[in-house]
């Protein structure tokens, strides 16, 4: 009962405080000082510019703008702190400097209001670089109350739902998304330097192929056709390789109708690239060099802290075949297992659950997931996957049950997936048939035959290396973020009850 009464009192207090803010706005509007009628403010410097270049700017006039995060009124003079994109800076606001009427207005401003400050750069007696205000302009009135310590420190649900408040109150969150933006810019610079062309391909497709995932479905009203949201970028980019665009990549959203956890969001940012006349070893070299370049550009080092580990992107990445990795960590040599029946027997002995439709290659992959992934902390390329789990990949000439494919693992997580691309249309059609059989047997993630893609392969695709990167996971690594939602500005959330 007491707790309920306290909550009621708190709600009443908040309601009164919110009403005070609206009353202040009404008074400003009545006095002809409506902040929402101001359309621009000419900013000359950001907070960090002033602090980093103090010797050059001392005594000079600057104009900054941002959100007022604190205010101390002390009679005829006050201090406030203004936060902009890169940081924050203190301003000294004196009645004698800005005028009596303006100072009276300033004293009524609230924490959270957006202000523009013009004044001279100086250093206080305590050594803090500040702005001695000549004028303070209210640019936007905040009608809500910022929390003193945002709930995001403990309540992640509110942080994700109200990312705008999270960004205001938590500097490290803003830094995460600044780094994410730098990461994508660095990737583009690197690929441009390697001769790649950025392209765009359809998001709404008749056939959602290129990955093992359940698609979202929607409907084109004007065409009266059901379509799917893409789950991959692959099949259209390969069409461009057929068309003679030898190095292409796309950074775009893809959509998979699957669960949410610390590493998965139903919509995420994927980058895929394809390079003619190379193979999966060429993709390994490109990946290793690009990860080093991006880390150096974003973090200033190739030694990256993540959780309790230090990830070293500077030294050569380890390379293991999937068979070698399972032998190393599970003690089972699949080169010595002759067929599916023998593989299922060893799976039974090791307590690995499998489905009746699974073949030897599927079971090898189950062993890898169970016994190996958690050990791959430092960057490791896992190569040569079984053909059963790689429907779009070129077979190894000397081991046709395996394909020229690799996945890069860091901290036990898959960071990218790459192939020597299958360019044999006859083999590709047979693999599509096998996928359709799996779909009929109940595998909702299996692909169906894409006839236009098959036509493109029959026109002729050169030997090609291809790779897909989950950019959200790379952002997690570079910002030491434990969950994918921490690197998505607006992650998928279940709607609140209305």
C-alpha cells in the first residue's frame, strides 16, 4: 500500500514538473519568443574543437549549440554545460554580459533544453576550458524530463526502446555508433582501393535464396503477387559477375524470420562481395587484410579487447579444415568414418542429436558446432565444409564430398562465410533439387530453384570468390559490445501492450 502511495505521489510530482515546462513554453510564446519558430543557428565549432585547439581559440568568439545537461544559477552569474555530438563544454553566463532580460530568460531554461551559445573562449580559475557567453539562444524547449542517471544503466529494455535518450545520457553508447559509422566508411575505402564497385540489388524478391533461413513474406498490391524479403544478397550479385562486373559488393539490410538473441536480429546489415578469377584463398587474404585495416582505422590498433579476451587481428589468422578442427577438439577423425551410417553411430556414442535426413556431412557440422566453436577465440578460418551444408559452393577437386568454403570465427562466433563459388550450372541444378527435397521433407530453411539465376549460370560465370560479412557482429567486436542490440540503433522489439 505504501509503495503504491509513493508511486502515486511520484507520478503527481512528475506531472506537475511537466506542466511547469509547458507553462514556460506558453509564456515564451506569449512574449513573442517561441523557440520553435527559430529555423537555424550558425554553429562555428564543436566542443572538442575548442578544447583541442584552445591555444589558437583563446579570446576568440565561437558559436556552439547543443543540449543543456546541467545548470548552476548563482545570482548574477551562472554556469551551464552544453552537450553536442562529440562531447560537452561549460559556459559561463553572466547578467552583465548577456543583458538583464536575456539572463532572466536563461534562469528559466531547463536541463534538456537545446541552446545556442555565442561567446569568447577562456579558461576558468580551476583550469576548465569554457565559453564566456555574449548571448544564449533557446533553440528548442524540452517538454520532457531527462533522467539524472538514465535507466539504461540497468534497464536495457528502455535503453533499446528509447535510444534517443540513451544516446543523450550515455556517452559510451554514442561512441559505439560513431565507431560503427567509421567501420562502414573504412570498409568502403578499403574495397574501393581494391577495385570493387558498390551496387544495390532488390529487397523484395520472388525467390529468397542464397542462405539457409526462413524468409518474411509480403504482397505486391499492384502486381497481385506474393513476394519475400531477401535473406541474402548473393544471387543478384552473382548475376552481375556473369554480366562482366568483375568486383562488386553490396552493404544492405537482409531479413530472416527467425529468433532473437544476443547474436541475432531478424533484420541485420550484411555485406557481400564477389570477385571474378579468384577462389576462397583469395577471399581469406582479402578478409584478413580488411579486418586489420578496419580495426586500425576505427580503434587505432589491431589488438582489440573483447569481453575477457584480447583479440589479436595483427598476427596471421589460423587456418584449419573442419575435419582437422573436429579431430583437434573432439578427438574424432571424419576422414576415418566411411559413410553416413558410421557417422550416426559415432554421433550416438558422443550424444549428438541428429535428424533422420542428416547425412555424414551434416553430422560433421553438428560435431563442429558442439565441440569446436567455443574454442575459436582468436581469429580462425575454418575451411572445407561438407557439400551437404553448402549448396552454392564449388566442390574440392580432390575431395568431392567437401567444398571450397571457409568461415571466419572470432570469440567463438562466425564473422563471415566465403566460397569458391559454384559456376557449374548442371551441378547447381542438382543441388537445388536436393534442397527442394529437403524442403519437402520439412526443412523450412532449404532453398528452391531460381530459374533466372540458373539461366545466368548457363550464360557463363567465371571462376569467382565470394564472401558475406555480418557487419553487426563486426561492430560488436570493434566496440566490445556483448549483444547485437547494443550495436543496432533501433533493434527489433516486441510491441508494448497498448
